[in-house]
C-alpha cells in the first residue's frame, strides 16, 4: 500500500496526516471511497483500518438496532402536529324490526297486532377539538422532539463504541501478526543455534545436551507459531463479526500500529460536556424529565373543547298499533358548542404525579453529575496510562536494538567457544522478552489513545 501511495501523489498528504492522527478515519472515509477502486486493484487482499470501520458502520447489527429506534422516534416526531388537530369521527347504523305488539290503555282499550315491521336508519359526523389543555399538547410535542434527539445521540454513542471495538480488534490482529513475525525471527535464530551446536559437537568441542536443548527450544517456538496462527484466525473472525460480513479467506491487515503521541490533556477535557455522548444522553434525559413535569402540571388546568356534529335519523313503520305513533319520522341537523372539563378532585393523583416527576428530575440530575465524575476520572486515568505507555514504548524501542546486538555478540562468542550455551540461551530469551514487551507497548499505547478519544467523543466526526 505504501508503494501504491508513492505512485499516487494526490494521496501523499492524506497518508502523512493518517500517520500523525489515525483516529479520525471516519472523517477521511470519503478519501477511501474515492481511492477504493485503485486500492482494490493493487492490494485486493489487504484490509485497511478505514475499510474495516466503513464496513462496520454500514453493516454492524448493534448500529442497525439503534438506527431502527431512531427511525421509530423520527416517525413519531413527524406526526407531532397531529396533536393540535381536531378529532373527527363518523358513524352509521341500520336496524330492521319485526315485532308482535300488545297495548292496554287506561280507558280499557286494548290493541294487539302481530308482525309489525319497522326500520331505522341513523348516521352522524362528530368533531371534537381541544382548544386548551393547560399547554400539555405543546409539552408533549417538545418531549417527542427530545426523544428523537436522544435516539440520535444513542446512534452516535453506539457508532463510537463500535469504531473503538473495530480499532481494538484490528490492531490486535496487527499485534499478533507482529508477534508471529517475532516468533519466526526467533525460530531462525534458534535454527542457527542448533546448527552451530551440532557442528561443534561434530568436531568434538560441543556437547550433546546443547544440541538437544536447542532442538527443544526450537520446537517450542514452532508450537508458539501454530498457536499464533490460530489466534490470528480467531481475531479475524471477531473482526468479521463486528463488520457483519461472511468470512473472507486470505485477507491481510496492515503491518504496523501507528500511534499519535501528541494528545494533550487540556484538549481532551475541553468541552467534553458537549462532545461525550454519555454526558449528552444524561443531559437529554434531564430535559425529557422537565417536559414530563410540565405535562403533569398541565393536568391541573381545565380542558376547553369545541364540539360539533351533524346527525341524521330516519324511522319507517309499516304499521302502528297506536294511532298517535308516526308511520314515518326523519330528523337531521347540525349542532355545535363548547365543553369544559374542570378537574376538582381526583384522589390527589395529579399532585402525586407532579411530585414523582420532580423526583425524576432530581434523579436524572444526580445521574448526570455522577456521569460527569466518572468521565472526568476515566479521562485522567486514561491519560496517565497513555503517558506511561508512551514512555514504555520509547524505552522498549531502544531496548530491542540492545537485545538484538546482545544476541549477535553472544552468538559470535559461542561460535568461537568463548561463551557457553547457557549464556546464548539467556540472550535469546532476553530478545524474546524484549519483542513481547515492545509489541505489547505499541498495542497498549494504541488502546490508551483510542480510549482517550472515545471518552472525548472524537473517534467519529
């Protein structure tokens, strides 16, 4: 990929910026899409960190779930205007009757008739429009809008956490890949040691135990190599799960772990209240609780409604027993008016709900302050870890050269018969430990850097 970038001058500037501050990959995704064709053509089997993040943002199941919640909240928000509209209902009915009637009157007259048929048809359109409800409808509208913003913050929070997981897993693969390379280098050193011990034994100045122990150490390295290959395959499967893609055979990751060593505590802490998704979510919950209190207080006020209806009714009697009953009756007409519902006493339920809403506000404020304290402490601890890992990385980078040189010197001395096999073996173990510490220091520095920017909320722009 580096060779390709050298052949593409327009990407050199981006590449340098990437090395200095890799943690803004999402901000550079447009560069990835612009150059994806060329990258696939030249390095089809290499998965970059930008590709991994871009794929995860598109396919990750957890992001899809929170996006679905946000879509649901957006749908509710798009209908908030309906709370201010009147309710209009229509109804209709028809009845057919066949009755046997018998009537006795006060003057002793009796009337009786069987099979009296009649029919009734009625219909109506009713309108009810709430004109005033203590401003509850406005509080409900604002509350729905706040819920929409809350779900959007949930998406951002999930995206940041997913990006952090992808970065952690991706560079864990890189770390294990570097560990595998170190193991293979040590295998080469131990193979030379075994050959040297065998030659010394052949000419009569060596010892059989040196050859056997060297072979045992070499076999141990081969076992570590197999274990490392399996671990890399398992981590790739974890990365595939984060990206929600089928297993891709044969893809490789980058060979290095770029580290940004220029992060400052002041830059991380500044404005963290408006960049950290966790704090923003806690603040939004306070706003929602305050609107809930407004809704509860609105229930103390009268409700004024405008009512109107158009009614139609028709009755058709085929015959009547009572001569004063109409054979046909039809009624239709329009009416309107106002109604008021005044709350006087409802078992003090409204007062209880208002107190509960106020308690919820107090609770959410405590949650916000607690979250502030947790984030502040986490940032301070993460920055201390970041500073320590930077120093450890610088120390191990200088130490690896010393360990390599020491192995070379001891090997030559062993070749000349000046050093013993135990000294050579100890030097090789020191080199192995130095590799392990260096690779761990690089990865741990990357983790500390990622955690700082995750707490800041700057992993995704």
